[in-house]
C-alpha cells in the first residue's frame, strides 16, 4: 500500500505541480505534459492504482479464504 501511495503522491503532486515546468517541454495530444498530468493524467493514474489495489486485495482475500477453509476442515475432522 505504501508503494501505491508514493506513486499516487509522485504523480498527483510531483508531475502535476512540482515538475510541471520540466514536463511542459514535452507534449501529449497537443497539450504540455505538465498540464496534462495536472488535469487528466493524475486521475488516470489514480484509477489504475485503485484497480491494482483491488486486484491485490482480491488475491489476498482468496488466500485467507483458503486458509480459513483449511482450518475449518481440520477443526471439523478433529471435533
């Protein structure tokens, strides 16, 4: 989660505000890259980070669900 938060901060604050002047030397879709990140890029990255977070948590939930089922089976067999 820390890595995702650092990426979010770097893109949202870094690319959109702090490094905007440097990024404006490049363009994307006819707009300066710093402006693009401030207006749309940070939102796109944020949505992608939410997707990555959801996928990772689904994997973690599935692993815990398997562990819980195994514990229940052992408890039922022993009891």
